[in-house]
């Protein structure tokens, strides 16, 4: 009879030590044993490289007698998803083969194993237990234990030299966003899977696996969700192909991405789906007109309407059509830039231009000049020759100003996200160039709707009060709105580029306004000075920008810094995690926080003992946050998700939060208790 240990029993797990030998034969140097785990339905244990969430089994043999060393073998794992992350491990059952080397050949052995492992279902439960057995001297083999152990020894991957491989290469891009591997074998593959090991702290997404060269070439590409350079190591690959084939190989690193054996054709959406997305984009653009971003755009639109009073109906129509054209040109230009950036492999998103200090410096300078103009500090007078030429264009005079009014208003609307907008942008950025063009065209039409409505019915301008002294006061109000917007941009610039760069931009912008307000300068000196001081703020923002630091806005006791792996660890302990992706330049984010997150009853719910508030600051470019958003097919913010034992993959909330939606998501993410989950 085999000398097996007593069984450790738990609602989720049964564990024991088994041995092939009933006793230690004379002169035996090693014995064959195994750690036998039987998992309840829905529970999983982890492989030696478990991914970002799990922990591999560990065994302490220090209490054993007559044991020199124990080598633990790892059967080939399977792939499963836990908390939205790909993990490697085992379900149902697994036996870890153990090669036990003896200190004294042929002498009795006492095995004492202190086992630590993590098993997961909706929650993760650490298991710590002891197993022991003693083998006397003698002879005897137990066929049942030998057969079970042999079954799992056969699943241990072959070493590289035994795998009959022609080549194995791996490529990791400079941005650490993708791992691409290529393995050429002598025998064809049937249904392979690949389990890369890149070191602790690495999380990978689902692979794109393709076969070529009569199925002897295995190519796979993995998105890298997170990567810890300090704990990284050269790639090691374990390849499985059904129940009877598995091998481990250390691939050669290459500098160029290996080409796939074939290209995947992208099937375009049908006419009905495209029409629906176009409507969603149009509605998203319309809603943008009523979002918190309206503050920087409001004064521009009002000044455009006031300027048209008293003009001929055709001139009014032409002015508003020119403003709508400005909106459309910006949207088409943005679509073209995003398309090109995608082709060069750059991560793109909605509103990310506000992470660029040069762009912020440009917007601040323009707003500062506009507000100074509204306060009457100067009037921009074009050279007399150009004025004469423009005056000869008749009714078209002033359309250039209207065009740039629309364009600038569209630029300043992009820091905001809105209902429908996220769906449309995700569809556009994940699709073809045609999809991108259609979505951004409809988005622009929605944003330009106020201009188009007035252009269709110029008489609407007559509903404004008649010109009079009140317009002086209105001009001051509009100037104050622009000043508030400029101050907001200064604050954003401080967060993106640092205080020194922001102060330099403000000082140079003030110098530009001073030059514009000086009427005594000759044109020969005035215009070159204006040109120089228009460029200097942009140069200063680029040269004086401070490097980004890995920190978030969550420098309070209530909010913790974003850590994707920590989400999984907290949820595995039965806790709820509320994730808030925000940025200084995201006005919708600020509105959500002020109107919902910082008010009762949501505030009290978020401060519950079982809830962790996690904030990701996307004010500056951050690859980890970009990858996190992209995993949800999102390319803009605000973004909020709630995780918990009841929602391990996250509940994504709408861009515009409501107290009822947040409270319901927190409740849905909970389970009664972790213990109850463990007993399911």
C-alpha cells in the first residue's frame, strides 16, 4: 500500500503528498513523489509564472529528514482570465511531480512539506497547510500512484534541446507595449497556445496566434498591459499543443518585429451599423455644446453672434457658415493626425493634445491676447495695403475671423467627453480610416450645429438685444470669461510642464500684449516683434518643461495611486475598488467630482471600509493609463469603473456620473462576504 500523507481538506481544495514507492529500496538515491491538488469547481491554482495577480505554490521542506534536495516540476499550464488579466495555472486537478534526493541512500525518509499557495475563484484565498509522510526501508511500488504521477510528468514541457525546433525568436517594442514571438518547429502545430515569462510584475493580454508554413511556423503577438523593468528578465516561452505536446524555449531577441505568416482582413461594418455610429457621433458632438467645456467656448460663440447684428442676412449666413467650416476643418485635421499617428504605432486618444505643453502654451497665449483685445487694451490693425485688399472683397470681409472663431471653439471643446462620444471615438480609433473620417465628420457637424442653425435662419440674430451701451458691459463679461479660461490653462500648464515653464509662458504672453498695446512702434519694428513674441512662449514651454513624475492627483488620505495589479489584489481579498481616471485639463472630470463624487451620499459610500478609491492622473502622458483605457476600448476621459467580487472585470460607468449609478455599481460589485464566495 502506498504511503500517502493525510489529506488537507477545504471547501475549495483537497491536497496530499503521494509517492510511487511504498518504501526506500536499498541504495536508492531518489524517490518519486508528488503534490496532488484537487480543486473544487470554479477554483484555480497558479503556475510558476502566474501573471500579475496570482502566486505560485511554494513548499518548505526544512522539517524533512534524510532529504538533500527536492526538485519540483511544473506541468504545462492552461490560460484563464481573472480580474480582466490573463493568468496561467490549473483547474480541476494537478499533480506537481517531485524528485526527492536523499542524503543517505536506502535509508528511511520523513517528508514534511509546509505548503503555501493561492487559489482563486471570485475571490482569492491563501492556503497554508502541512503535509507529511514517512517511508521505511524496503521495497514496493504502488501502481495507482505511479500511474497518476506519470500522467502529470508527461505534461511537463520538454527542454529546448528535445523539442525539435529550428528557430525561436522574440521581439519587444521600444514602448514595451507588445511582445511578438515566432517559433519554427519540425512537426506541424495543431492548436497551440503560448505562455511567455518576462519576469515578475508583467501582465499580458490575450494573444493573437497565427500558423504558417504548413502549420510548422507559430507566430503570436501579446499586448503588454504592465511591465516592471526592475524585475524583468529575457523572455522564456512555454508552448503547448494539445494534451501530448509541450516544450519550453528561450528565444533569441531580435531588433525587428517578425512578420506574421498572413495578414488579417478587417471586415468593415455594415451600412446599418455605420449609420448608427454616425448618428451617435452627431449626438455626441451636439451634447459637447452643453458640456462644462462650454465655458471657454461660450464667449467665442457669443462674440460671434453679437458681431453679426445689423449686417445683411447673406453676410450673417456666410459668417456662421464660415464658423461651421472652422469646426469641420479642425475635426478633419484631427482625424488626419490621429490616422497618421496610428500608422506609426503611437497610442492616441481624445483630448490628449492637452498633455502637450507647446499646445497649452499656444492656447494660453491666444486666449490672453483675445481677452486683452476685449478689454480694449489694443485693436489689431492690419497693414494698410492688406486692409485695402480685404475691403475690395465686399461681403466676404470678416469671414476669416469667423472661420477661426469656429476652429478655436472646436479646439477648446476637446478636453471634454460626453455621452455617446466615447462610443463613437472608440469605434473610429479601432476601425478603418474611412470609419475615422465618417465619425469625425458627424462629430464636427454635431458640434457645429448652433452655427448651422443660425446660418439656416439668419433672422435668429435679430432676437438679440439691439446694439447699445450694454454691449460694452457684455464685452467686459466676455473678456472675463476668457481670463478665467486662460487661468485654467495656466493651471493645467503648471501640472503638465511645471511652474517654471508656466511662469515663462505667462511672462512672454504679457510681453506680447504689451507690444500689441504700444501704438508708437513703427510697422518695421512692430510686426517682427509680434512674430518673435508669438513664438517665444511655445519655445519656452518646450525647453523649460520638467520631466514627468510618477505621481497622481491622489495625494490625499481618501485616494490612492492607480496600480492595475493592486486592483486585482484588493478584489481578490473581497474588497471593492472605485477607479477614477482624470486629468487637470478634463473639465467633465472636475464636474463629476464636484457634483457627484464629493457629495453625499456617494462620498460616504466611497469612504466605506471595504471600498478603495483609486485615482489615475492622465494630465501628463502615461503609458500604463493609456493601456488601461484601451483595454476597455476607451480613448478619452472621464473614465470610471467599479471592481469587486461581484464584478471582477469591472463595471464601466457613463462619462457623466450620477449618484444613483455610482451607488448601484458599488452595490453590484459587492458579494456578501469572501467566506460565502469561498464556499460556492
